């Protein structure tokens, strides 16, 4: 009895800590560039103590992962770290060596067990509440994006983390707005998550209030156009495109899509008449055109080639990397800062290239396969959830699958969002999630016919509850 009570108490602490992880993920960039710019580098790991506390209470609650995924991850991490220490012990100062290796472990391994803990601890109410807050926060976040879009590149709202350098430019003298995050990559991840929750709430009746859906929908559209980022457009488009799989798996929802498209078209028409939308759309379209002209490609071809370029670079790096790599963490910006004093990419900007150059073709490939396999498993669970009538896992999966496979984990915001959203997706994919509330199903269950004892077969047919299984009426022709 006491053990059960202590485990439940530990789970309550876990939920609070997961919420703290979420809030720090949103606030990390603001703290680094506006509140404590002099502590920009230490604040990179502001969520690490929270992760440690989560692991402590997960052990007490007996939900810490003990599966094959975790065991393989630990094995890869130990071998990769040992390879670096053995190779670079004579070439690097020991303090810098441990600092670089520590950040490499932080980037590649330390936060990933949180995925499995979230999957076991969170229930339907938790997943839904995270969605509500995501849409609520989207509204003031878009107002901040608009303020950054309208301000000059050197304005306070467009300040960079630590006060170093300038924000990246979009087009026509406008910055790529970063919102409260250190870089625009935070906006990419957050808007993809918001798109997933918004689409789910629109398709699922009575999930959130209509006023929230309308305001969040308008904020999403305006935020996309003032972001000045092609990645934001692409991330949100991937989430919406995942609905095509829903149509294939559950063709019975096509009629519901039609009604929703009308509502979306009306909302889009209203938003498109605003001045900020027209100005933002002009900047964004100019950004697409300029990049396409610079690469001598069409806009569509440029987007496709950009998507595959990272994988192509990774495969080329695979054959050029040393057997045991140059050392974990050296390819991250923080690792370069420890070694050279500057935030640069010493090895490669692409994630797969960084992994192969840091860990070598053997251990690096094992780590890449681990991430791809985890994405594949989550995708399969999401498809099974759609068949049960639960659409949310697929939408969350589509918002996190690309960074899970090839996102730059050396950048803390990308790492944090990938871990957090992947954990949400696994939690939402649990079979019991769909069974908690029938309104979460894409179609309503068939009505239960009430049978009156003693009624003849003819009377039952005449007075019983009508069915919808006819196949010869006008509607079915």
C-alpha cells in the first residue's frame, strides 16, 4: 500500500516536472536574449536539471525505460564517448575534452529517455491540456512575431542570444522572426505542433471552444507569413499533408473534411484582407523566389532539393569520416565554442554529417538507424491509432518525424521540441487514449438498438430503431 502511494506521488511530481520542461522550452530563448544575455551559454542547458529530476522520480515511480530502445541507446553512447576519450586524450586539454564530450552526450543521448517516460506517464487529459495551452500561447506569440516583423533588424525585439551577431534576414529588409526563441528553428517546431493540435481540434467535435480555434487559426496563418521562413511553411505543410493518409485509411471522414474546408476558406479569406498578411506574404513569396533564382531552379524544385540535400551530404560524409570519428560534441556549436571560443560548425552543419564525422561510420550509422527506427515505430503506432479513430498521434508524428530523423540535436531548441513532441505522440498513441472518450473518434459508433422482449419480428421491423445499412436508396445511387 505504501509502495503504491509513493509511486502515485512520484507520478504527480513527474507530471509537474514535464510541465516545467515545457515552459522552460518556451522561455529558454527569451531568457538568453532579453533577460540574462550575459548567461546565454549556461542557459543552453537550463532544462538539464529538470530532466535529471524527471529521471529520479521516474525511477521511484517505476516508469524509467528498461526496454531495448534504451539499452541500445546507452550502448551506443558509452562506446562513442570511450572512442573520443581514447583518441583525443593526448591532443586536447582534459578540461576542454570533458566539456566537449559532455555537451555531445547532452545533444545525442541525455534527453531521449524522456520520450519513453512521457509515453508511460501522460494520459488523455494531459495530452489535451498541452494542446489547449499550445493554441492559447500561439496568439500572443504571433503578436510578438508581428512586432519583430515590423521592427528594424537592430531593434530590441530582434536581439540575438547573448547579443552576438544579427538575426537572419528574409527578404525586403525584414528579419526571419524568431518569436521568444533564440532562432527561427523554435518557430518552425512550435508552429508545426500548433498546426497538429489545431487540425485535431477542428476535426474532433467539442475539443476546444470555437473562439479559440478561430483566433488560433488566424494567428497561425499570420504567423506563417510574417516568419519569413520557408522551413515554417514546410513544417506546417507536412502536418496538413498527413491528412491524405487519413483519407486513405478512413475514407468515411471525407464529408467532414469538406465542411471544415469551407470554414477554413472563410477564415483564410478574412485573414488575407489584413494589411499585415499582405505585407508578410509579399516578403515570404520574395524569399522563395530569390532562393529559387539563386539556385537556378523552380520554387518547387528548390524545396525538394533542399529537403534531400541534407541526406545526400550525410551519405557523402559517411565514406569520408574516420573509423571512430573526430569525437562526440566537436561538431556542435557549443563544442566549437569550448575549443575555439567561437560559435561555428567545425565539421558540418548537416545533422547526419555531424554524426558521422563525430562518431565514425559504424557508431554514427548505428545512432542514425536508432533514430530512424524510432520514427518508424511511432509512425506504425500512429497508423494503428487512426484505424481506431484517433487522429492526434498521426498529426503529432508528422510534426516531429523530420527533426526526429535528421534534426540538429546540437541546437537545444530543436532537441527539446523533438523529444517533447515525440513523447506526446507516443502518449497519444496508447490504445486507452481513444477509449476514454468516444467523441475522439472520427466516426460515431453505431446506435444501440433497444429490443423489447415479447415483440414479434414483424413488429420489431416496423417499430424498431431504423438502420442506415440500406443500399438501394437515392443517396446511395
